């Protein structure tokens, strides 16, 4: 249980101070932070609260959007924003910055992927100098157009390998990759590149491309099987429970966290 | 333009007689039929109408569901139902029966895939004896849990290759596979196994996992690029325009077919 990390999106109704205090109270040693929640209190105050409560940061979410557009279609300078996010990660004391690399520009999928590889090349030395690892997170193919032209662990790994392991790794999120026919082999190949492991279940039927997640449970995802894969590959770091779910988000944070802990204990640990 | 086929789901408001007559009137030589629409008039009457109007059938949709459950969770004997569908395809004069293989039973993804391979092995000789080819259609990973444990062309190809090419092939549907980092190489490897090519676009943002399709146009899918791939692999058969889209389904069939023709001409042909 000491590997459990609350990804704070799961308790979206909680502010950062509430989430950090909530973890401390519940005995959860790790939390994954989101930049918008950090911004609400400021980086220094966030760092002070973490220190005060003795809660460690498994990752900061997120940098990326290197293909020039955000999901709502507005232009973005992903490289510049990610540089800020790297600085922020360092100040928050986490060594992982999760990257959502960006969707397809026009219908040029190959060109968009190249832009991602180029941006990672530009940022890797900057991140390494600050003790932060860029965590390339492949997202589910249903988010390819808007959010991530990286859809598989193999793709993320191919880009990561152009750089030192301490500068660029891959984040394995079950929701995004469980369906992949090569997932076990890909994770085995990832070895010391694995920078994070995120768990949750998929709702069936899957009616929403973003919010179709649930706490680990009786869904189609074999949590213990995938956890065994990342462990066999050598990963022994924190395991984030990260759930996008409107119903869960409407409930009190403490209640949700209690269920995070019990579902993790029952289906993952 | 003589390769264009109307997949009749695209003009869902039309009955089979309306769709067949509509194709004839618009000069569309091919149609892909759905079993529920065929059942409304009966197989013999459907065959008579096709013959009368001189419209050819590119494929019949669908057999499959070999993992024991339908998307709504009810039990199904996929092998037995697919045998009926093979007979129906033969009577309708098409040599392709599209297979939607079925989703994950429990959380046993590997076992579910094996059930699919076993079922195809059982049905392949039956299909070949009747001059019908089983068309394994990989579906988008977002449909893995409920509809198809085959998510990539490579997976479908691995099963197809256990059987003679005239008995089992693969159906390439852009919507399902455009995001695949190996799609060009997979199509090249598929060669004479390609039993069909389906085109449409993806809505951005993709808000619905089933209905998030559009007529070929300014979406993220590179239609001419993928068409060039299937042609380079040797496929010169009909090209189905297959669109699940609630708004399109609410409109008169003739109006929709006119747009099918113009979008195909502009973005695919």
C-alpha cells in the first residue's frame, strides 16, 4: 500500500491543500499533482504543504502539446509551456513530468509525430539539468486526433530511447494501453524507461472518450496482470490511481479517496 | 467512381428496397448490406431486387461475436449465427462476410482472442465451400471491451494466415485503424488478404465511441494516403463509404447518397 499514489484528478472536487491533507490523513504517501490545481495556491505554497504533511509527489501533470494545437483547437507553444512545467516539477520535488504530446495537425499524422520527437529532443537536456524526467504517456487511440499522436508504449519508447534514461521515460497508463496486442512485450522492453504506472478501469459500455473511466474493479482490464508486467520489467515506483469520471468528481474527496484505497487494495496491490 | 459502394448503414433511414433503387438511380454500382435490413424483406426478395436493379453486393455485414457475448451483454452463439450469415451472403451473391469478432469475456483478453481464432478455424472451411470469404475487421481499440478483441490489421492478419486466402481475409476500415503506427506496413503485408476497404472520417472532438464518424472530408484521416496503401498492396475491389452518424441518419437517403458521392469524389477517388 505504500506505493499507492492519489492522482488528484480523481478527487477533482478537492483543492490542492485539501487533497494533500486528505492523503496525509488517510495514510497515502504519494500524490500526483495537476498544474491548474498547483496554480490555484502557487508553487511555493504547494511545496510547503507537501513538506508539512510529508506527502511525496509521484508526478506533475502535464507538459506537451507539441503539435501546435490544444484539444479545443487554439494555438499553443508546447515547448515553451513545457519548459515552465519542468521548472515547476523541480520546485515541487518530483522527478517526473507527464507529457501529453498533442494531436494531429491537419491530417499529417507522420509530420505531427516528428514534431513531437523534435520537441522532446529540444527539451530533454533542459529537463535532465533540473533532475526531471520527461514521462511520455501514450494515450488511447481514441484521443489521437485531439490529444496524442503517441498511442502505444512502443511508439513512446522509440522516442525515449533517443535520450538518456534519466531524461526521458514512458508512462504506462492501463486505460490507454490495455487493449494493445503487444502490451506485455512492450512493457518488458521498456525496462528502466518506465517512469510511472497509472491504474483505473474502463466503463463498459464505453460511452464517453474522456470520462469513461472507473476505479479499478470488475472491468475488462487485468490490473494484476499488467502490474506484474511492469514489475517484471523492473518498475517499483509509485502506482497512481487516476480516474476521470463525472459521477466520482461530484462526490466528497474523502469518500472518493476511501474508495481509491479499497479498490486498489482489492484489485491492484 | 465505379468502385464506390454505399454501405447501407450510411443511409439508415432507407429500407433495403429504397437503398438498392437509390444506388441504381444515382449510378452507384455497389452496395454493402446489413443483415437486419435484409431480414425486413427476406433474402430472396433482396436478391431479386439487386438483380433487377443491377446493383452488386460488396459485402454482407455481419457475422462474429465469437467470445460469447453481444455488446449489450446477452449471450450469443456466434459460430452458429455466422454459419447462417455465410449462407445468406452466398444467396445474396457477395463473396465477403464482414466479421465483428466480439469483445472481452470477463477480463480475459488473451483467452477471448483465442476463442476468436478457434471460431474462425471452425468456420473457414464452411465459408470456402460456399464461395464466401470471412472478412476479419479489426475495430478501433475503444470498441475492444464490447465488440472486438481484434484491434489492428496485424492481429487480423495473423489469424487469417492460418487459412487459405480465399477463405479468410481482412477488412481495412479507416476509422478503426488510421491511428495505428504500423498501418502502412500492415496493409503492405496484407496483400491478397485484403477483402475490403471502408472509408469515412472521424469527428473532432470525438465525443461518441460509436457515432463519431463523418463523411470523408477535412478530418484527421488521410484518405488518399490509405487508399494508396491498399492499392499498392494489390486491392482493386469496391470501396465502401460507411458512416455511423445520428445527424446523417436523420436525413433523407437520396440527399445523403448525393453527399456520399461528392465527398468520395473529392477526398477519396
